[in-house]
C-alpha cells in the first residue's frame, strides 16, 4: 500500500532542492501539509475540493466550491496514436485492482495475470508529456533480461483513449526495501552496468533515475531488473544536468552497500561521484563478495565511460524514435472565458478545467475511487469470508 502521506501531489509546489529531503525549502511546507491531509482524506466526502486547518493541524473548514476543481486531461484517442498501433491493448474495466503500489501505480490483474498498471491522473502539461514519452519508449524497447517488460496499453472504456499502460509485475519489492541480510550479488552490479551500457550506447536512452527504489530482483530468474522510465532522456530530449546514469549507478551501489541514504537529499545538480568515490564504504549490507571487488569493478567500468561519453550517447546506432504528443481534439472546442467591455463573449481554446469540459459535453475520464483504507478493509473481509468457508 501507499504511505498515507504519499497519496497526494502538490501540483503548484516549488522546491528549492530535493523533493526527497524534508529539510528542503518550499513555498509552503508540503511535507507537513501532506501529513495533515492524510489524517482526514479517508473521512472526507468526494465532493470536498479543499480543506482549511489551523496552526495545530486541526480541521477548521472544508470547501465544495466547484471552481476549486482539477484540470481536464485530454487523453489521446488510441486511433490517433499511430506510434502505439503495434501494441496490445486492454480496457480499464478489464483490470481488477488488487493493491496500490505508489502514486499512479496499481497492482492489477486480468485473466489470472498480475501486472503493474501505471497511469497519470494529473492534468499538468509536463506530466502528460512525460506519460506519452514513457509509454512510447517502453513499448519500443527490445526485450532485455534486465528490464521489466512492457505489457499492454490501457484504454478507457467509453472513447478508447490512452490512459496508461501495464508491465509485468515482479513480486518481492525493490532494492530500497531489501532485507540487508539477503546478500547483494556481484553479478547484479555487472547486470546493472550492462543494461546501462545497452540503453546509453545502443539505444541512446538515459533513464536518469537509477536508484534502489527503481531496481528489482526477479524471484524466478534471480536477475536484476530496471523499471520506471518517466525521467528518461532520448538523445537531447529531456536531458537533465547531473542525472547521468554512470553517477546514478555509483550512488546506487554506495547506498546499497553502506545503507547511507543522505546523498539522496542533495539535488542532482549539486552532487558528483567524487563525493562517494573518495570516501570509505562501511559495509552494512550482506554481500556475496568483498566490498573491494565491487569497487574495483565499478572503477574499471567508469574508466570505460570517460571516452567521449556524450558523443557516443548522442550517436547511438539504434536510437529509438517516436512522434511528439498529438494535440488532444478536445482542446479545439472553444469555451467561454469571459466578456469584453462591450459585453461580447470571449472564446478560448486549449486547456480547461474539468467542469468546463463537462459543460461542453466532453467526456472526462473519472479517476475518483474509494480511499485505499477501504480497499484494505475489502481485502480483509474477503480473507475472513474465505477462512469462514
């Protein structure tokens, strides 16, 4: 299940540093606000749009003002997504929710198969672009033993619009939650560097978010698996300063071996691999080989990446390509934005709030669902019923 405070997203929040660090300065303290909201969310009516609390975090008021509504998301009809035409599809109604793994990620099933269902319910232009990029990237990746495989495109049921995708579900949790007594294997480091070389130098893809939380070990094959490509760069597109994969691998291995996570609180643009390369790595995680063996291999691999790394990345021989995000047809429908001094209606096209879209007769994908606490209760009741039988 999702941590209660992680169920919420601050759409307009500004961070002056890492989002993962509670000490990061923000326009308002989202870390406190999310924790406060988590206390009340399970008990509020679905009609509530906003709450007010006092300095002690006690609820002082709620608002059901429809003006305080989320933006309409113009999901793209599958018929307009030629770059995804080769993909298998499944309708949202065919997925059975089993659990909520994280914000925008469910554990679901269909036809007896368990899958991870990733979706974007946020009406933010950047998030919509990121979702389009990730679904195209994953659907075009050639099969690789160390990448969680893409499964299907998920369509909403009314107008067959693309709302997300599924991947194979790998049980056991990520390396961020791994049992420190379970040995981390030297071959997993080898597999990680191999998949990074494959993505960077063969396909021109840079995941830019390699971390223990995005690594799994397949219990069936005992191989390391990489997942989550929403931060990925394709050539120069979406390339970010300080997020190169070589540095990410170094920080990832350091964190796994030492169990020291404080470097995650440093913004990517303010850290470099020398911070961990020049210090000792006290071992606080069981390994199948000596720490020195891991570090020597890492040093040798880093040395192979220093020869024209950006040139080799940008000139990858099998670069993946896909078209840009199509403009949602819904955005061409004009709506009233106000009036001129002469009393004439001002018409506008483009993005709009959900209420406006509904007034114009446009279909809106509804993401509202019971809170996860009720999902837990439903699962418990089902288990109790089975036990009684």
